[in-house]
C-alpha cells in the first residue's frame, strides 16, 4: 500500500475512495455526488487528481494480500487503521467523515462495508460527537437535492 504524507489531499481522498468501494459497487449516485459537491476541490485536488488516487488505491488493493471481499470492508483492520492514521488534523477528519457519510447514504442505504469504514473513522479519529454534528462540516447539497435524496 502506498504511503501518503500526513494530512495530504491524497491521504484524505483515499479514505473517500475506500468508502466509495466498500460496498463492492461504485454506483452512479456516488459518482454524481462526487462531481456535484466538488469533492476533489474540497480536498485540494484536481478532478484528475482525485480519480488518480481512486485508481491507484484500487490497484494497491488488487495487488495487496490485505484485500478481502467477504461482504464487508475490502481491507483488514490493520490496513484500515494505517489509512485512518494518515489523517490527524481534526478539521480534516471532520470534513472527510462528513463526505464519507454522505457518499455512503447517497444511494438510500448504508451497506455493511460502508458502515465498517464509517465506524472505523469514528473510532480511530474519536469523532463520536461529530456524528451528530455533521451538518456543521463537509459537503453541502443544494436544498432541492437534499430534499430529493431524503425522499428517494
């Protein structure tokens, strides 16, 4: 697994990438949300830079012995802890967690693998209270989109 600099845009984007693939399916709703909310820009990357991180993360997983697809998160607990450990800036942790929550929920359900990633972030980053304050950080959907997502 590649190493990224502490709190780098790439390290943060890799957590987002993990959330995207944690359910084994990268769906159109998730891709649309990435673009609509300019996740790349919020992380300090170009659109191509974000896609590069996602692609290289998938390559790393495919060549890694840690990869598991047993219906849950595609990485083992040790690797998950290492990935979470690359982010120690509290504001960045909150932002990434908020992004990951919205990405996990965008299709109307949080799959088991996505839940594992979200729970790991909360545990490793000690953001238990942040789960109730996500409206203060992260992505902001336009009101009409937020209403549509709640109905669908």
